[in-house]
């Protein structure tokens, strides 16, 4: 695991190691398994960022479950564009199912809020949130997130599914932008 990486000319330094991440995901999976015993469960990952987390999380949940994905985006480069675009054509069937919305990171919470509305309209029995990372300083809503891997400061991170202009998603750890790179 590298201590530092450069993507599109910007430098990032190690923030969370592979070991820390995988331990945390294991315990999130165990908590979810306890809470959703005997329930019709579907985990829905937000593309593209949540795919890496989703694939590890489902293998840490020892329950029968379905998976799905949905496309939504609000970021261009390192800044949130403010507008959330949900691709409604990509929605899985969720009527009467317990949905866990799986995010790589919850920042302002706008993506999440928009997706929760969409799933409610589609007849989900319940909606919970599982996110690997959360930036509480940037969060604009006041409801609790059900399963949070790590709370992190309001700085741009890449790796483990998270990109910087589409690169860096395959890094096995999480890296934070260096102070003077803003
Ligand atoms: P929100 O709608 O909560 O502001 O933003 C959620 C989405 O913004 C995430 O799914 C992710 O794609 C992107 N995002 C937010 N913060 C970061 C960050 O620090 N790094 C990267 N790579 N993406 C981020």
C-alpha cells in the first residue's frame, strides 16, 4: 500500500488503510445482519463510487439478500455541483422490500435525500443508509445515518471506489488530498 499517490497532478496521502477499512466493513455487516433477520432485504449501491464498498459489505452480511445499483451524481471534479441527477431508468424493483442504500460517502447528503424520496415513492417497506464515509461538517440534513464506517473531515478523498475525475477508484485504501493542493 502506497503512502502517497498523484492523480491528475494532485497529491494525496494515505488516510485509511486496507486493514482498517476491511475490519470496519466486517462489523457493519454484522450489525446489519442482526437488524434485518427474516426481512426481505435489498442493498442498493450508488454508482459508480459505492461498487467497491457494496461488494465487500454484502459478503460481510450473513443473510439472504438481493443487490441492485442506481446511477446518481452531483460531483464534477473536486466540488459538488449542487444538482443531483438520478437515472430513473436504472432503478431496481423494491416494492415491499427493506432497502439499504449503500453510499461510498455522504457529504452534503443531497444525493441521499433525493434517492430516499425516489425509493419511498416506489413503495419501499423501509429505507436505511449504509455509508463507508461521512463528512458531518458538510451534511445539510438532520436525520441520523444508520450505518457509518468512518466520520471524516471535510477534505477531498479518493480510493476504494471514490474517484478524482474518474481515476483512483481502484486504490485499495483511502487517500486524502494534501493541504496545499486545493
Ligand atoms: P452529497 O450528495 O452527499 O454531497 O455527495 C455524495 C457524492 O459526492 C458521493 O457519492 C461522491 O460521489 C461525491 N463525493 C463527496 N465527497 C467526496 C470526496 O471527498 N471524494 C470523492 N471522490 N467524491 C466525493
